[in-house]
């Protein structure tokens, strides 16, 4: 049951198994095992998957039909979850969604570097200080 649900959610988000595995910080083979039913995710992993896919734990494990996964809108270049105020930023997000997986992976690494720099800043310091 969980395997079918996460497969459906992943496909709706138009993500590859590798992309989901990277976002969950696990091996692709581990994630593929969850989808196939060969492996059972831990409670912590279920929580991470629910957060990643934007559903409740109950929805993820099929305890509620509140929002069926097939009713969730797919993320595409034409439907961003949030429309940014800056038009250039909106265009960048749309281009990012259409970019090849290897390019998105490069950008994720760059973003992680930026986030780690932000974490190292002193509280109250402005960007670039």
C-alpha cells in the first residue's frame, strides 16, 4: 500500500526515484525498495516522505481519503506552488522545473552551500557579512 502511494506521489511531482532518494538523503536502491514493497520505511522515514510529498502520515499510509494522492495537482512549469513577487524569480523557478535532472542536482548542491553559509553567520548579521 505505501509503495503504491509513494510511487503515485512521486510521479505526480514528476520526480525520478533518484531525485526523491536525494531529497530524502538515502540511496536510490533503498527508495526503490520502498516503492516495490521489498523494504519497509521506518516511522522517521515515513515522516520525511510525508513532509516531502506534502501529505499527512495518515494520507501516506492510506488511513484517510481526505486528499487522495491522484487529486493533488502535479508540479509543473505552469503551476508553481507559490507565485513569487519577482517576475524574474518566477521565470527562474519555471526554468528550474524544466531543467534536466543533472542540472537540478548541481543547483541543489549550490543551494546547500548557500544554506550552510547562512547557518554559519552570526544572528542579526546581514547577508555578505
